[in-house]
C-alpha cells in the first residue's frame, strides 16, 4: 500500500468517525483534539495514524467502517503501517 492510498483510507476513516455521533466524542477525548481542529489536523500524517490507531482498537469499529467502505477488514491496519510513524513496535 502506498502512502497516498494509506492517507486516503485514513481520511475516509476520519469522515466515518465524524459521522458516528456516539463515537466521535470518544475519539476526541482519547486524542485531545477539538472538533474545530479536525479539518486542519487531517493534513498531518501523525494525526492520521492516531485515527487508524483508534479505529483498530475495536473489531466492531473496523467491521463497521470496512463494510461501509467495501474494504477488506485488514485494510485499516495496513494503512496505519504504511503511514510515517505507523509501523508496529516489537518489544522482543
């Protein structure tokens, strides 16, 4: 997956989160971002990684997002790993 594809998927995930009235406040609370800052921060790869990090915390969210977008369920994690700073850390 290219960085451009990963950014597109992360932006779609952000749009999906923004449309989820129950989930958006949880995302904003966990990241500390204000709703007024969402559009500006969407241009930052590090923020896009945080969007995908949040999304992949719960399988139900991944399934709902991917079903809505017609994507395979592994796509959000692949996109996260393709963005700068999104690689998984292995401690062993």
